[in-house]
C-alpha cells in the first residue's frame, strides 16, 4: 500500500468517477484505474462500486475512507512540519484581538507586521471581538492566539495566558462633574457611582466583567447609559458630560487633552488587565507557536 494509491482512491471518491479524478491528478485514466485496482488487490476487497453512472465507495470503501484521509493528512503534516522547522514557516495563524488592546504598550500591528516580514509564507488572519467570545473560539480551535481582557475570575479550563498590560481603572468625567466635588482628589469609592449613568465597554469584555463583578460585590447593579467597543469613544462621551466613563488609567496630559478629569477607584481598587491567551499546551502549528513566542517576548517587555 502506498500513499499515492490512497490519494488516488480518495480523489476518485471525491470526484465520483475516474475521468474527473484523472484530470484533477493530471494522470492518464488507465494508469489511475490500474493503481486503484492494485490497492484493492492488496487489501483483498473492492473499495469502489463501478456499476453505476457514477463511481461510489463500497461498504468497505466507506469504512476505509476516513483512515485514508487521515493518513494523507498525517503525511502532509510531516512535510509541513519539516519545512517549518527548517526555517520555511508556512501556513495560517488566526489571532483574536479585544478592542483597545492595540496601543503603544503592546503594538500588535507592528508585531504582526514584523513577523510577516520575517516569515512571508505565513498568512495571518486578525479578527476583533469580545474577550468572552474569543475564549470560546480558542477552546473550539478557531483561534490560535487571542489578546483578551481579564475579568479577574478563574481562567477558563484548557486556556493558558500571560498578562501583558496591568493598569488601574479610573472614573473619567467632564470638568465640573459633581463627582469631583463630592470625592477626595486621591480617589472615588465605587459606591459613589451607584446612581450615576456609566459609560463602559460592552458585556463580554474584560473591563466590563471587572466592573460588573465589583458592583455586584458592592451590592448594586451598574446603570450603563452608553456602551462602546472603543475606549476612545467612551472618553469622548464622558467629556461631553453624558456620564462617568470607566477606563484604564490615562496620563494627566492625555486626560486633559481629551477634556477629562480622572479619579482612581479606592474601594475597591479595580484594575484593567490585558493578556495573551492560547490553548494549554500551545498552538498546534509551528507558525502559531513562533508568533506566540514573539508576542510573549514583547508582552514581557510591556508588562
């Protein structure tokens, strides 16, 4: 039994005939038929039913088909792995990114561009979503790597992560907001926001999870007036006096430039954490593992 015979058998099944299979394989039809018959003789059973207008697998052929496909996939995996480990990284890496994670501290776009320059044979697919949905996609194998926001809860089973950004969360308001007069300059207790209109990232994000859990622990439900996926939009809404935005800490000159005043949370002191996440044991492909290693190295510097 040879791999090429298995490939021929699978192709005939997929094309439902020898003529189309021969054209797809760039072979003469008699030679293709002879190779498949030789495979059937070696196995001692007919794999194909040739009696109808189309060729279909026999009962034995149906049973053999998944094993033939698995053998071909394994052989292809061996070939790709050898190429990748000899410096010819190829393939496709899927990366998920939570809104607001790409900034000066973790230049995701720059890191991906540098990786692509070093490994042009690797295609990178980047998608933006909530942390909650990306964790589910990681678990299903639909993503290789994700940059997520952490809620502070226990990590998902089967998911590993590295924290790359860890900053305090602040209450951001327009100048003249009553919160500035009622709270000490060094901070604001979360309960002071009990009856205030809040501006926050949507459900499923790490920051929102931190806020919801902290409010629940303080005995109230946050009154979310505005939701937006981009922290910059949250800041603009707060600057127009539409509510209190819960944001990662901003340097004073940046906050002033946005028309905001910020107060840190003191009871509790909430934090916003961004992490790299991947399936425990590492991504499946060498290309994804190489990209993860580069991102973790950059993240260690940022943290």
